[in-house]
C-alpha cells in the first residue's frame, strides 16, 4: 500500500470557530492597553519606619508572653479549685465531714499537696509547650555561704515586717466587723506537726518559687527585670485569694524576686520562703498545743524580728558601703520601648486582666463567706 499524504488525518483537530462576541453598550472591549495610558491612582498608604516596626514587634512579643502567663495563672487557679472541690466532695461522701473541717491531716494534705501538684505539673507542661530553656527560668548560680546567709536574713526581716502589715490590715477590717481568713490555713486543735510543716512550710517554698519566681519572672525577665519583679509579685499575691494576705504576699514577692535576680538563683527565695512559713507553723503549733500563750508567741515573733532587723541594717550598710552602683540597679532589658510602655503593654493583656478580675471576685466571695 502506497502512502498518500492527502489521506493523513491531522494530529490535532482544528479549534472550533466561535462567533465573535458582541460589544456591550458603554463598555467597549479593549484587548490591549493603550500606549501612554495614565497609571491608575492609589492613595498613599502610611509606611512604618524601621524603628516603629521594631517597637510594634517588641510589643507583640511582650503581649504574647504576658498572655501566656495570664493563661497559666487561670489554669493554676481553675485546676486547684476543681481538684480541691472534688477531693472535699469525696471526703464528705465518705462520711468524713468532721475530720475535713477540723483541720485533720487529710485536709492539710489536700490543701498542700494539691496546690504543689498543680503548680509543678501544669508549670512543667507550660515550659515544654513554650520550649523555654530551664536554665533561663530556673537559674541556680553558685553563691558564697556568707553572702547567702546575709541575703536570707535580710529577706526574712522584710517578710516578718510584712506580717505586721497583715496584722494592720486585719485590725482595720475588724473595726468594720469583718474577719477575713479566706485562703489562709489555721492550725486548728492539735494538728499533725509533720504534715502541717510539710504542707505549709516545705511544699509551698518549692512549688510557689518554681511557679512565680521561676516561670513568671523568668519569662518576663528578658524584657525588663523591674517588670518581671512587679508582675511576678502581683500574680503571687493574687493567687493567695484573700484581701488580708495581699499586702503581705506582694511585699514578700518583691523581696524574693529582687534577691533572686541579684544572685541569679532561686535558692535564696526558697530558703527565705521556707523560714518565713516555718516560723508561722512553729507559732501555730506552740499555741495549739498550749506550750506558749498567744502573747508569748507575739513576744517571740517580735524578738526574732528585732534581731533580724538589726542584722539586716548592718548587712545592708556594708553592701551599700562597698557598692559600685550595681547592687540595687535593675536591668531594663531591651530599651526599644520605655519602661512605662512595657508595663502598660503587659498589664493590658486580656488573660492577665481576666485573672485579676477572677481573683478579685474570689477574694470578695471569701470575704463574704468567712
């Protein structure tokens, strides 16, 4: 068979011939742009300078960190409240109402252990999720024994002084017939000394320092040490959940945070926290077992405060005398925005505001119930 090129079929069919599109009235079709046509006009958009862009990015980063802290505080409070309520319901269902409300060992363990577990577990999860370095949140630089002892005496002196502030606030409330003990733990009658000491002195010294001077202060410290001290002290005070302890815990938080930052270690605040709570436990035990009267315990407290106060004055005088200007100076972090702007940016975060509102309402409820 001979090849006939005329019989060869085309490889691709010819495109169909569509009828020409009609020109719409008033909208002529222009297939090609006209030459020398004016460019379309767009109104000028405001452009940020490099400095403004850096400030905006810095504020977003700080707001994100503050929101994370506020969310963590809400989780702390919610879990502690829920677990405590569940534990109390279980004890009541088991017919242990009298032991529950008589400050029994079970009630002490329920208060201390639940809080510690909530702080440690949820705090650890937060650190892992945010991928923060443990060394930056929980520093433990080496401190000389003599210097550490001086700092602990100074911190304990300020803590004892804060106790007198609490008494002043309590007496002021009493003038109006208000007795507020919400959020605080009373020793009751003949408490189990070991369990009481464990749950009030030992566990909070580690759990609360882990949460507030570790996570909260460590997260905000790169932005400003002053900001980190203020926010960690405020959240520490609010978490205690009653108006009477607010000034005491806030003042203690300031002292604990300042000492930790100047030594770059959590060890001083853990020791001072332990001794401060331990003295409270000792006073409660001495009174509950009628070893000392309340007046004698107050005298003992006053004596310890006088001794630590005098020693603190001597130690502070020595520190100031040899100070090169850095003993009481705090680092401002990156100075992209002023310190006041950093505070405004942090405290205006939605979760921190929500936490403050929730804890304020809780304090009001505790005030009414007690």
